[in-house]
C-alpha cells in the first residue's frame, strides 16, 4: 500500500528545491560522539519512501570551495581545515588549540569534504531562491550555527548559514534569520551583530547551558542595535507555551522589519527526548513553526542543525519536508532501509513527555513584552542603497546549470542530475510510480475466468504466479488451448488445466508442447480429436479411439501403462482411424 500523504487545504503551491548528497552519511565524528551525519540519510530515506520526491526538485549541490568559504571565514582557518587529517594532526597541535579543534569538534577523515557539502547546499539553495528558481530551498545537512570566523564550536566547523545569508544579501535588502534550535545561534548573531540588514531571532534554552550566550539584553550594537532578538527559555516548554510566544514575536518581526527572504534553522534538539536537549516539544509543535513561517509567502531557506536522537530527527525533518511541499505525511512509516530504527510502534509522530514545564505563564509574558518592546524601537524596515550585484564564481553555475543538456544525443540516457530535478505534475499518472495510489487498482479477481476472458473465447494468460495459467507455454500450447474451446473436445482442455488442482507431472502436456513433436505424435493428436468429436457406430472403431486417447494422455515414468502406449500395436492402430476419419469428413 502506498504511504499516505494528505494535501493541506488552503495553501498556495510552492516550488521546492531539496538538496542532498549521499556522501554525507559516510562521515563519522568518532565513537561516542553525539553528532551523527547518518541522521541526514535516514531523513532522506523517509522522504523518498513517502514519495515526496515527486513533489519537488532534488539536487546534489556543488561542494563549496575554499574561496567561497573565505567570504566569511579567515583564510588561515579555512587552510587549516583543508590540511589537517587524523594522520598529521600531531603536527598541528598549536593550531588545534588556536582554532578550538580537538574536543567537541574532533578531527576525522574527510573533515573538509564534510564542511564543503554542508556549505555548498546552503549557498546553492540561497542562490536558487535569489534567482526565483524556487520558493523554498531545503538543506538538512546545513544549519551549523555555532562556527565562528576563525574558530570551530559546538560540532560546527564552517558556518553555512552565514554563507547562505551573504548570498541572499546580494539580491535582497533585508534577511530575517530564525533559530528554533535548543542552543543559541551564537555564530550567526555574532556575524551580523553590527548590521541592520540581517535580523536574528533565537528561541533557546538559557542558563548554565551551552554556549552560554543569548541573554535577553543582547540586542546588537551600533547600526545593528535592536536587530538581534533573543528569547531565553527554561526547561520543559510545551507546544502550547512555545506557540504562544513564537507566533506573536515573529508576526511583529515581519510587520516591523519586512524582510526580503527568511532563513529558518530547524534544529531538532528542541524535541522531547533529545539526548542533549531539555525542552518538551512534540514533532507537530516543532513543525508548527515551519508552517507559520511558510505562511508569509517569502523566499524561505530551511536548514538543519542540532538533533541527537536520530530516529526523532529524521521523523521531524521528513514531516517538515512534507509541509514545505504542501502535504501532511501519514502516521504509518513506510518500509525503508532504516525501518528497524523506528520500532516498536513504527509511527512518524514524536510525542511530548510528562516532564515539568518550568516556563510559567508570568515568565513567558514578561519576556515576550520585553522582546516586543525592543522590536518597536526598530521604527520600520531600514533602507539600503541600490548598487550593482557583485559577481561570484557561483554565478557562472547558476546562470545556466543545464547548459549542456541540449548537447546530449536523443538516444543517450539523461544524467541522474537531470532526472532528479524532475517533479511530477499534479494529476500525472504513471503505472510504474503510482501503482496502488488513489484506489487505482484492478478489483477483478485474477483467478476468475470472467475477468480475463478473451474475445475469441479462449482463456487468456493471467500471470506467471497464477495457477492454471497458460503463460509461457509457447505457440503450440496456445493453439492447443484454442482448439479445446468447444464443449465436445473437453478432453484435451482438461489436460491443459490439470495444474488448477495439482502440479503437472513430469511429462505433462505443458512440458510436451514446448518440445517439437514428431509426425507420429501429431497424427495421434489429430486422431484423438477426430475420434472424440464423431459418433462411432462400429464397436471396433470405439475400442481403437479409446486406445488412441489413452496413448495421448501422459503417465508417470516407468509405469506399465506407459510401456503399453509405446508398443507397435498402438502405433498401427492409428492408421485405419485416420483413413476412416478422412472418409467421414468427405461424406459430410
């Protein structure tokens, strides 16, 4: 049965670009480390098996280069990341201490390639949004919001969010960044702390919790004052409490700031039951933030982030991918390569627990009033002077990503990159992809002769797995079935249909029909049909017809009857029967 997807009523259709690189699951931070890139592949497996790939374009982004990373990070830091490996790490002891690499941010095989994949997806997603090639771009490998200009932090090495926002700023005057990770998005806030072109809004746990920043009074400095908003939370916040503060704040931000694009960091360590988180959101409470932000109909870049209970991370991101495409996924998880991870209930939903909510209504209302008061001091969206859009290397790729498509010969298979970018149009039907969906199935029984009747009257083949099928018996077998359509000649038909009740014997008519027959055997077959179809008056003719019929019927090997059938007497008795049949035919 096809996985269930329910369209969301009243939502405008969105063009969605989804970025995934299969290599991302091959990286490993090390034994015992809570960050596991495999969670991204688990999410992708759910996305594919739910059938969401039909509703969006799928891309494998070009990995970010060192030059592209240095748009934010320092040259020395990027060069260090590209050179260090587990083999030579002892030669970079001083640099590891300088760049905070070694403990929470270990050195592992393929470190720089992992960072390139993460940053490349966010940058290309932002580039597609800026060029109006899509309405929503998704990169679950991104969202690494702790990385600084020259420092790794909190499992993050390269800040793909800042690189994506810088790409958006080339085309949009103002960009809004929203962070619903349990940890404060300190790396992004620090990058844009002094500018009014990016407003950062973070809802996070605060107080003796990593990274220790994100206090209510941190609002930005200089030109960026009041353009950094922080909403500190306590342990155990529920869906209702979170919604009561998230929606009013974001609504006021949209009215006061009027951004040209939105970047939403969807860290799932704010879900209930996370290994490092301490909030109590359900999957639907977390996804409600995505649904609300999407409702503003602005270009939206959705990124991953934290999340350390893998089965819950993949559930939540798959559900939010469905919301982006305009459908709500069913509760039953379809079969996939990680199916056993979702036991014992195999349900999509992540439910809240019964932990105590330390966020009282009084506390939340007081913090909300302070945040909204800081927001009122903005005084409307800031203006930006118009200027030419600067060119970067990514522009050459984005201007015409399929420039070589017309050069591909018509008889050559299209590259997988072009096939993944296809999206199934609404109402499109495909027997290979949509078999069984929307009640499109054959309700007739394949074992009923009426449901598979052939115009000529003969029984048509109903499949190789069905008993009594003539499928695969060859031309001579099909002719034999056609010849037995009349009621009088039912003897040969019963032989062909013997498999309806029991497996055919070793020397069955089906097997014999696949082997070329000798002239003698052919004469016997014709004599049998003629003898049965005509009324014999002579007693000796009746006995001869019975002998021929007995000869043509198969018997188990080495049986006495088989030896009798092969005797010369039986072969000679065929001749007068054939002659008599010819005289009878001429007389009629």
